[in-house]
C-alpha cells in the first residue's frame, strides 16, 4: 500500500456544509496520512480532560459559531492542537460522519495526504502525538465483545502498542479499512 493508492481510494467530493438539522453538536477532525511507508497521525488526549480524556483521536474538535464551515473547523483545530497548518487544497476527501455515543457529537472526518510532516508541537489539549504505521494498524481491527458494549452497533477497536483506539475514531478507521480492502480486491 502506497500513498498514491491511498489517495486515489480516499479522494471524494467534499461536503463542508454543517448539518444544523441534527440534534447533535457538530465537530470535525482531520485524518492525516503521510510518508512513503504510509503512517496515520493521531493524538492522545490528556486524562484530565472532561470529555474524551485519555482517548486516542484525530486532531479536531467542536465547531465554533464563527467557523465558516466544518472543513474550517478541522483545519483550525488541527493547527491549534498540534501546530500543523494544512490548507483546504490539501484535503482530498472525507469519510461518513460518525456520532460519539456519550458526548453526542456528530463528527465529520476530512482526509489529507502529505508526503511528509513538518515538526509538530502539541498544545495543552494533546498529551502526545502518535505517528502510526497505517497498514499494521488496520490489521489490528477487532470487534469489541465487551458485554457492556453489546447494545452498541459497530463497536470496533484497533491497537497500537499499549494504546487502544475505540469509539468514533475506531469507526473512522474502520471506514478506511473497508475502502482500502475493497480497493485491494478490485
């Protein structure tokens, strides 16, 4: 799997208009894939955060009232959280929105493919930045069979070292896994 194949398969038209008809709060994230041996960029939230503390996630966050659209939110939040300045022209597609089950955010994931990353620096909303080999991460896909999650559809987990990726982030990764698996069989 190389960056060009990933780019070709994850490229879509963008729908950046917020869906204000949903009762959920609106948010967006930026999924950044980069390097000759494709890696995916994720962050770990500090355990002290009231929402999603300690979780592995993509850079992004809640849409502010003065944000122009959901893409603007994802780019603004990515710049604030990890000092990565992505231009809208560098965003090649988006995945289907996912909803967090506890905090009720409807999150729109946008995708950017880069050759390499500049030096990153996390702000106080980020405990650490993870640069994860994409192919090996996608191979760790597991269905979460924890009894307390039995009522939740589409509960997946991915593993990177001692970090478990679950919830909305895992459902986004599952979309990537399905798109790339389909591409490999065609």
